[in-house]
C-alpha cells in the first residue's frame, strides 16, 4: 500500500441493468474489464476539465447483486425485452441480453498533480468533479442511479491520502476495509488455478489448464468408503472433492490474440479505422469473493492492466496472491 499515494473512493454506487454476461462462458457479475473501462473513461473526462488526476488501478466491492432472471429449479432464464418492429413492420428478433442491478463501492489508486494539490487544500474540487461526471458514464452498460446512505445522506466520492508510516497505513487500512462492509471484493486467484492444475496432473498427465479451470468452477462430489476394516469395505459416503478454499468463481480476465495485428483501416467493418486491429478471444482464470475485513490492505483488491502485446495478451491482473505470499 505504501506505493499508492492516494485512493479515490466511490461508495455505494447503485447501477441499474448492468451487463450480466461477462464472457461466452460466464455470467453473473460484470467482467473486471468493464470497471477498468469506467476508470479510463473517468480519467479522460477529468483531464478534459483540466484536472490532472491519474487513475492507475481499480477494485470493486459488491454490496448487492440482483440478476434479472427467472428461476425454475436449477434453470435460470434472463428477463428479455421485445425490440420494436423494424422499418418494414416485421417483428425484430429477440437478442439475449443478461442484466443485473448492483450496489457497489469502487476504489481507485490515484496519483498526479491534482491529487497533490487537493491534499494541500488548494487544488481543484476532485470530489465534486467526480460526483458530476459519474452519472454521465456507464458501468458495464448499466445506468448509475441516485443513491442514499443509511441516514438519508448522499454518499460522495472521496480522495484519501494514504498514510506515510507503516503504523498509520495499518490503522487506515482497518478503518477503510471495515467501512466497506457488508460486501465482498473480487480478487484474482491465478495461483489456485495453476496449483490445482499441477495437482490434477499427478493422476492424469494429460490434464490441461482448461480441465483444471472447469474442475475449480464446479462443485465435485465423490463416493468413498468410510472406515474400511479387514476386507469390509464399510459404509459408502459422499464427500466433496477438490480444494475448498473459499468462494471461487470462473472469471474472464482479458483477451488473447487469434492472429496478427492488422494495420489501422485494413479490416472492413472495424468500428475504429484509426487504431490497429486484432482478432481475439476471451482469457479465463479463477476469482475469489472475499469479505474486505479479511484483507490486510486496500491494495489487495486493486486490478490493473498488464498487456503483453508482443505475445498477443491483453489482460488484467490482481496482486492479492502475490501480496499474501
């Protein structure tokens, strides 16, 4: 946390109809790339107003999550809308769109001249600027709604200067992490995926990372014998198989290249003819939802861009596993 000079906290943000389909293989909570996109959009808007505040990484704590689905047993079906008729008067096809309502707290690692001037009391009113800009933006395609605090007050963004001493940082971290309760923070657990892959390869050398990802993404039960003695196989019981290390979920973490990088304007149908183009597919990993009070510092919940364009990787990372080690 000592490498982060400032934190920008946006508390209790209510979002309506955010995109719940985070990738071709996952659904539920928006992908972290949506929140990183919001971070970049907010930074550009601040710079456009001559507020030199740099946003380097973002974390999200979910307080409320309401997928817009109907449930019948184990089957979930999205609530879909019928689009208006087309120009010929024909009925347009229904396009499946998953939506969810959210209440979240966003935490940004911030730096820059505006933050330093704000901490001295003679800079721009960053809190007011962020409050004015956010309602004009989208969060994972969802609309930001007016929110009221527990006592009827409107929660406001706040730029927080990180304490300089280790003792001060620890005290500040305890205060921040507990004020984000009740809720759960999404963390990256690439380490669990690779550890589980190595464990599965001990019994099946042909196991690949996709097998390990699918195995971690589900609940596995296996039959075993209880206390076998002297040839007596004993009672057969069912027990959960695999690591039980918390609330693990499959998540998309970025994109991987399917081909070479094309020059700007050479691919027909691209939305931007001034930017180089590349065909990509989703990259997946394992995430963990964890209560903020179980973290040591806000730095553990932050996600940042870690692109490796030469290798065709455009992905996000979270340093939770690296910090706890």
